[in-house]
């Protein structure tokens, strides 16, 4: 049994040498947005056990910015808050994969 129902990892890696990376695409801001949103919606409590975390480089820079949701192991990319809202609503709340954002 998993401790968390859903565990969401945002790549928030920042490369020092100027190479493209997820944080150049607002990954930290996106992670903060999702973390606050799931709290506001009440789906990160002890009952639902949804955890939002930062991760270092997940080696998918060409697909970035990226997140991965476990236990499913579903990888997503996103452009804006409406994409993140769709992932929250469909995947985190309703357990349905958002095919159009999946990588």
C-alpha cells in the first residue's frame, strides 16, 4: 500500500550554464500554484493524501517542463495554469489521465 494516494513531482531544475531546463519554463511557479490549489480544494488532506514535491533534473528536458504522478507513473508537460487545472481536476481528483498533456 502506498503512503500517498498521489505523489506529484515537478522538475524544478535550474541549469547554471544557460542550457534549457524546466525552471526556465516557470516550473517552480507552477509547482507552487498546484500545491496551493490542491490545499484550497481540500484534496491534500490526510484523507486524500495528495503530495506535491519538487524534484531535481528528471532528464526529460526536451519535453519540459515536466511532472510525473505516482503511483501511475504518468508523465505530463504543461504550458499554463489551465493545463495544470486540467491535471488537478482530471487526474488528481477524478483519476483520469489527461491524454493531450501526457508525454
